[in-house]
């Protein structure tokens, strides 16, 4: 009997120290207005091209207009939503919020003119074009448990309209012994929350932001912070991994301790570093000779950079949203996914005819098909753009010049 007591005590202590398997911590989320910082750098909002001023068949009634009619059709919650902009000195927006095709019954939203160049003034042919932004409006989405909040604006210099969420869900989660701010954005504008990566595209995912570095704020101004991403299925907080679950109404978020499975990604070059979205969150991979142990799952490359130091000079080349093999890929358990990237690079000159003019563009391609910006940086400073010479078949020089960045 004396020997049994230590065993019973040890079992009791072990049970007290171990979290129950499958236990999920739930945290409430509250609706709040979405300011510009909520979307941060992320641009996977809808971009809608305006149609002609002719009324679409789906629109059966329109209000009395003061200016030119501009019709738009956006996909919200799987259905086409009709919109009308009264392009006048004081632009107004009408949105078919209930999907019955009657825009005459809708309340007009007044537009606010901003300081930058934008869509509506360009359509008017104004000599001082500026951006126009509208207030948010609630759109009822069939089958969704909540209304969609959107705001519309004409982007600088663009010929399209952007649709962005007008609200988000925010709260605080306590994980790994610390409190972390959390935000969920209905970025695909379907009236639901919980559309996780991967989907068919970033346009199909919701947006997730979390204070992962523990500084008490959300650093969402740049992808470099790693605190803003498509909603993941798993996230690492303070060295521990958690499964992520969001209810469709966005009223709460749950975290459950998890153990990821692992595979290997090999890009074959110590000079290459990657920033990636995945269903296990955001990853910034560098060093390790270009070979990393990563969680099993699906990945999308945000950007690629090549960095090398030679004779005391730090050189770099960058590539945003690369195509080729790095665009989308998967890593499987206990397997190596080899995507050879980086050097040797191949220079490529493209030619395009535009308004009877020949346009030349220059790019550098890596082994995975990634296309780097043509301008290398030395110690953080851009180097001169490449020059070119055009010759005929005899070698006679016909023209020469220098490529321009941007």
C-alpha cells in the first residue's frame, strides 16, 4: 500500500497538468466598423468594371437622376447585385439591397470626393479628377445569417470600382499565456465568416489578423509583419500550434491545441527567401540553405527575394506574387517538395505594339519561373536600369535607350 500512493499522486498531477484532448477555447467577437487599417495592404477585395449607361435587364426601376447613369453588377453571396451611380456634381450610389431589381426604392448614398485621381471624375472628363468614396450599405444575402456591409470607391487612376467590407469582427483571445487581439473580415463579401485558405483564389477567402508578436497591437500595414493573412485552418502562437474555427455568423472564434504534420520544402538555393500564405498561417522562410521543414498543407507565394553579400556589398532582387511553380503548391507528410528557384537567372525582353509604337519591357526569370523586378538593389539602393540597342540584320544600330522602372 505504501508504494501505491506515489503512483496515484503522479497520475493525479499528470491529469492536472495536461489539457484535455479536444478541448477548445472559445472567445467572443463583436462587430465594429472597418477602418483602412483593418484591410491593411490586402487587396483581394472585389473589383467591378462599370457597364455602359444602358439599364441592365435585371433592373426594373430606377430613381430620377441628376446626371449620367453608371451601372455596376457585383457578386455578393453568390447572387448578382445591381448598383447604379448617379454621376453628377454630387455623385449618388443606389444598391439593390434586397435583390428585387427595384433601385427606385433604395436610399441614395452620397459620395465623398477625395484628393486623389479616381474613376468617376475620369468618366466625367473633369480636368481635376479625384476619387469618390461612398458610405457603407447593408446588402441582404440569401442564405446568409448576417447582412453584408460594403463600401465603394473609385481607385486612383483606375477604370473600376472596389467593393470592401464596411465592418469586421474583433475580439481578444488568450493563448499561450498571453492575450492576443484578433480580427476577422468578411473579405469575400458573402455575409458569412469562416471561409478559410485555401479556396479557388484569395477573393474566396476571409481575412484574418492576430497580434502574434505580442506587442499589443495589430501590425497590418505590411505583409512583412506576418499578422495579416487569409483565414488559416491552423496558427502558431507563442511556439504552440492551434486549430482555428470561426462560426458562420462571426460571433466567436475557437482555438484548439494541435500537432501539425511536417514535410520539407527545397528551393535549391541559399540566396532565396520566401513569404508564403498557407492553411497553417503566414510563413517567412529564409536561411537554412534554402531547405525548410514546414507544416503539411497548401501554400501560395506572396513574394520571393534573393539576397547575397559579395565583397561587403549586399545585393537583392525581389518578386511579388510570382507565377510559375511557386504560385501555388502543396507539401506532403514526410516528403520533400522541390521547387528549384533563384539563380541562374535568364534575362527576357518582351515586345508589344501599342498605338503604333513598339514597347519593350525587361524581366529576370528564376528557375521556378518566378519573375524578378529588373532593378537590383545594392546596399538598399536601386541600381541604374539596363540599357538596350536595336540593330538590323546587318548589325546597324537603329535605336538605343534605357529601360525605366515602373
